[in-house]
């Protein structure tokens, strides 16, 4: 736009110089006393105004009336005479000069980040985490990003009631209030781990209900980080280490218990086997003698068990061969 206005100014300046040169070439008529009769000074002024000043003024007014609204933005135009509002979206629009005031609004999705990390968020120079008490009264810090955009049909309403700095007046207070309301309903360990996704969904739902009635559309709220005081963080770490130790001990005990149960079962099996063998031997005493002989070499026929007993195994061996 600035380049276009400069171009029009150059055109007007060139026109003025050309008319001045032409006027210098026109014949001049003087009276006997040397006073100029034609063209008169008043005529020169009138001609300059008609030929240069008015076209130049017209060009400047037209140039200042043309506005280019960038893609994804909207221009609120207020007519101070009629006291009416008009919304112009992306493209070229005409704004009546001198009697109009304008304000530009971005209709694209915007990001509002609140973080305790240096260099992040809208207030990058300070710790902008949202510190909120949990159900037990312990304080946790929430880092988050809220994506939002304006409802085009409510832009004029927003301009009248709030103004262009709506993020600081509406979005930020609404986010902080919703976070504190939701976090206070949960125990600290739920915030830390298991129900974080559920908490995020509840924040989204309540924040949308709070601000969308005024024309602010919440696309999504993402919990970036959950921060705890240093002492509490150390306590959680110690608890986790203790839990891991307890889990290891439980595993060892269960392993030893299963091994003991296995040995008991094995002992019971052996006892049962011995009992069965004992009953079988009681019913057939010669069976053990047979097993003993079965283990002997084939050429052994007589065994002396003691000085008074000689066992003749010929019959047994013959039965074995049969």
C-alpha cells in the first residue's frame, strides 16, 4: 500500500511540473505601466489549484481509502458519522477517509502458551506456569498451550466489548481459572501420572463452555508439563525406588515359594513311589531277589551272602534265561 501511494504521489508531482512548464510558455500581456494583464496572478493560482492541487488531493484521498486486508485476517471499520460497524475480510476494501477508524483482527488459529521454561510462551521472561493446589492441598505447576481462534460472526461484538487485546483479557484469565478448578478435584498422583489425559479432556470441555459463548473458539488445550516443588519431586523419586525394591523382593519371595512348592510336590511323589514299592515287595518278597539277580553277570551262579548262608542261583538263572 505504501508503494502504491508513493507511485500516485510521483504521478501528481509529474503532472504539477508539466503544468508549470506549460504555464511558463504561455504569452503574457502587460499594460503601459508594466503590470501583467494576462494571465493574472489569481488566474495562475486558480489554474494551479484546479490542475495540480485538487487532483493531488483526490489521489491522496483515494489512496488512503483503499485497504488491503491480509489473508486470514479481518478489518473492523467504524463510521464515526453513522456510528455503524462493518467487517471486511481478506482482500481489497474501501474505507471512507477522515470519518472511519479501523482495527485488524487475526482469524487464524492462534497459540497461547504458559510455561515456566525461559524463552517459551507469551511471557517468556518470567516463570509463567500455573501453580494450582491439588485435592490434598499440594501445589503443582502446569505448563500448557491453548490453541484458539475467533468466530468471524462475533468479531464486531468482540471489538465493541473487549478489543484487540482479548488474549490477555479473556483467554489467559479463563485458562488459569479452569486449570485451578480442575486440578483441585484430583489427587496429586493422578495429576502426576495415571489420569493426566482425563484431566486434559476435562480442562478442554470446561474452558470451551466458559469462553465460546463470547465468540472465542477453543481448538485444543495441551498439558505440556506438570511441575512439582523440589522436595516433593525427591519424595516421589524415593517412593518409586522403594516400590521397585519391594517389587523385586516380592518377585524373589514368589520365586522361592514356587521352588519350595516344587520340592514338596517332588518329595510327595517320591514318598508315594516308595509306598507303592513297599506294598509290592510285601506281596511278593521274591521280587527283590529277582531284581538283585537280574543285575548280576551271566556267569555268576552261586553267592555267599555270609559265612552261614550259601545261595544256589542255578534255578533262578535258568528261569531268567527262559
